[in-house]
């Protein structure tokens, strides 16, 4: 990923009055004290719609597909740059609540194809459950829309291969919602690892948290406002229960991959970015965990862990217990990073031995001519900026410029592929050997069968 592609464009300056200062994509700049500061928070921004100039002709026209929680957060963060003209959700109640939250102007529909057929939409923001990501994203690419798709990018590794091909064929600007890449802590940690601030990297430990357990859950008729059949999509036809739907879907193998793909899409991505494996992957995967067998209950692995080895010998340990975050260990020090912390002796040493911005490998600033600017300055100053806002802004920057977003589709396919590899290793119950170049298990027909899933008739992914 070339650093020259991750620069800011001036078109966002007119949005400064809509929100407090700090709407940045790849650039990190000093807060505008006159406009006020944005507080670093993990919760959605509450946009004051009265301060946005909806009359501007250069605003993007946006379609929001899947708007229960994260979808509404993304759409709200996009409002300084565009108008949400259509909202799509298979849950009518969710769609109507999102419409009001976003100003009450958007049309509402149930089928994503209705939204994609509209010629007045420039970009779509997809935040549906994981098993729908690939189908809708491919359709959006072929409909000529720019795409922001939530993580984890895919349900299977073969879906990711197909999606990467379609994005390339259609020349789509495609951002994946791994917004930790737009967080100053994670980016500085990655820069330091890649530039040898901890010496030769030996080990990475990624801690993600435990999966939920529960069931059997009683079934019931789906609510009248929910199109359950459409929600299920490619997944097997089953009776409705609330625990399968909305934010609990991630603990069902049919629709997701548990914490391994949910948090792993964030933390494994950062780990691979730091070690320079964002376009490759591990060569051996030893996943361990218990698979629950509760009828109509959560069925992703319990008490999981994994050991992965990369081509250069770097070892990654994945754990479900401990302090959530990423620990990088080298022969000259270690760094720990999560959403609230960047710590370690190498970080403290930035005070006396700063990292020059001119040496940055992963992104760059527009104002590099400032010789007094250092990475530690950037970290201190940028801590006030909400990373989701940065990430959404980076997407629209790239839609405007045609540049590659910071969470490009290929690197994100590779990140979530690593998460899928661990889940596959746990399911087959043994250590696996992976060929990252050809994206196949080596001489292992049983494991290779898990690269894809059976798809329900009528919901097959095209292509």
C-alpha cells in the first residue's frame, strides 16, 4: 500500500462548520480551537443537523444498507460530506428509527436491490450481518457505486477472493470498516514495529475476548416488521428466534465467526499490518477450542486459542482471555496497544528519539514540510479525533480523488482470511498448513472444503 495514496483533499473544509474540528481522514492535524474540539469517544457522534448545509451541490448522495446500530453510526458520520437519500433494512422498525435519526429526509426500502437500482446514489455504506456482506458489496460494485462495507469483510475465504476480483474489475473505491487503521494509537504502533523500534519482531499476542454461550433457544414467529427469509439470505432456512438476529448473530457459525472474526477483523488486521503481512498470511495455523453442540444454541468455539507462524518466522498467538489488545514483542522491547492505550518503553523513548514523519511508511501528512513535526506530537494531538469519523472521511476523500482507501479490500480480505483459517483449524481439530500465495491448504482436501459454504437456493452469490 503506497503511502502517497493516503492524503487528504480540501473538499472537506466546508464541513468544518457542521461538526467540531477534527474531521480528518489520513492526515492528522492540529485541532482548530476556534471551532471547538471533538472528544475521543467510542460512541457515535451526535450530529447537529441544523449546522449542515444540505443545499451544496457537491455533496455525495449516499445509500445506507443495514442501519440498526453501526450502520446508523456510519451514516451519521457521513452527513458532513453527503446526504443519505435512501435507507434499506429488512427490519422496518430499524429503518424508520434510522430515518428519523438521520434527519427524516431519506426514502426507506426493504430490498437492497431497490436501493442499488437508483441512479442518484454515488456511494453505499453496508452494515448488514456478515453473511450478507459479499453479495451486497458485489452488487454495489457492479451497480457503479463506491462502497464502504463493515467488517468482517466476508463469511468465507472464497467469498473474499471473488470480491477482490470484482473490485478490481469494476475499479471500485472500496473501504472496509476496520477503523482502527484510522486510530492514531494503532497507526503509530504499526509504524514503530515496522521501523524497528522494538528490534526484530519475535512474537505478537492478540487478545479478543470470549464467545457468548447459550441455548437451546425457543423459536417463535418472526415479528411482522422483519423479513426473516430475506434476513437469512444464503444461510439455511430455520425458524426465527431473537437470539439469531441483530447483534447476537455473530455467535452463530451460519452467519459469522464469533469473536475470531468480529474482533479479529480489527486486531489481526493491525497485527498483520505491523508485521508487513497485510497482503499475505500465515503458513501454519494451530487452532484450539471446544465446539458446543447445543440444539438451536450458539455454536462458535468456546475457550479458543491459536498459534500461527508467518513466512518470516514471526509467531502470532491468539487468545480469548486477558487484556483485549495487541502486544508486539521484539528483541529490544515491546509495545502494547488497544483502543485506549499505547504503552511500552519504546513509546516512552519517542520523547527523546522521535519518529520523523518523513519516515512514515503506512500513511503520510499533507504538511510534511513542517520539520518540527514528530510522531509523538501527532499522537498527542490526534488523540482528540474520533477514529470512525477519520475512517469515514478517508473513504469519501478517496471517492473524490480515486485513491486507495486506508482499509483496502485486498488487505482486509487477507486479514479476515487469517481469522477464517483459525476457525477452520478448530473445526477440523488439527494444525493446518496454508499456502498464502495460492490461498489454499497444502494437500488437505478436507480443510479446503471449508473455504466456501453451501448457499441456499435463490440466494447464491453471483460469479
